[in-house]
């Protein structure tokens, strides 16, 4: 059982690389996250699925404090998530994030996009940062595009650059928030292939996605959300062949028919 029940919220508890306990989040009167308990181990790939508006992206964004929480506690590698300032900046360097939109700097080359963080935040020298960036761009299959600008690349290529940029910071965990939802169908596979390769290399990943094939192939665990709460979780085999809740059965019944 991975959900934490009744454990004391002591700082540095450290039973998982990412640990959320009793997390609550409101947007005005609407409760976006309801008492979230989640524990993600080092090297684990957790795929978060559920209907639109179920709180999946909000959950992902709280781990990087792109969204603040109203109650509860989040630990990354045994340390409580900082509120603000330098400590928060240092934390964000440890947590890679890939969004629906690619968020690349349009006025910088692909190589410059990937080297910016390591040079500015990590203090890496330019030659070392460029060598690392070229290695990562090669890994995601766009090394030959290093001198181009984002607008000269396809959406799939830009998203692979965004993954390389996040990896350049050597994060402890990678968060993916619907990384393929803005892509044309033929470009989705090339991005998912990169993510499957990452999973195979042991990267800790939390992935919000509608790609059920990826969930079946790469996930260690599927977390199903509805109405801001975690309704159930289990291995892909358990979840897809024998969902326990009516909400999950209804969700799978709708999406697996198409």
C-alpha cells in the first residue's frame, strides 16, 4: 500500500522521493485537491489519469510550487517544500517540469535554450554546459537542430527539446503535465518514446496524461483522480483489467471504446 495513512508529518520523514500528505488546494470556493496522500519512490513512474477538471494538473503543479497549497505538506527527497526565495529556486532546480506548451525561449537557439539553466542556475561553464546539452539533444533525437530556433522546429521536436532542457538541470524527479496534448497525432509517438526511454533509465517521473498506451507500457503505478481526490491506484495491469471504483469503470468504459 503506497498511500500513507495516519503517519506523523515529521520533516524529513523521507519514505519516498516525493511525498504528499493531506494536501488541500482551493480556487475560491472550489476545492481542486482534496486530502491528497501520495508517495512516489525513487525510480518509480507514476501516471496520473482522470477526467478533465479532476485536479491532475493542479497536483502536478503543487509539487513544483507553481501552485501553492492551502493545507497539508509536501516533501521532496525528505525535505519539506520551501515556501519562497532562494530555497524555492534551489528546489525547482531539482524538479524538472515539462508542460503542454513547450515554453522555449523564441529568441534563443535550441542549444542556448538547453544550456541557459545549467549556466545561470548551476554555475556550469559554457563549454561543459554545451557538451552536456549536445549529449541530451542527441538522446532525444534533435542534435542536428541545435543551431535552429524553436519556430523552425515541429511541435514534437520542440517538446523533445523541452525535455532535454529539463534534464540538463539533472533533476531528481521529472513532472510531465499533459506533454503530448498540444501535438499532432504523428508527433505524439516521438515524445512518448523519449519518455519511455527515460523511464527505462530509472528517472523518477510523475506523468499527467491521456495516453493510456503510455500508462500501460511505462507506469509502475496508475493513480486515478476524480473531483480533486485520488479515487484509486494500482499497477497498470490491476487498474486497466480490474478497476475497483465505479468512477474508474465509467472513465475507462468511455475512453477505451475510442
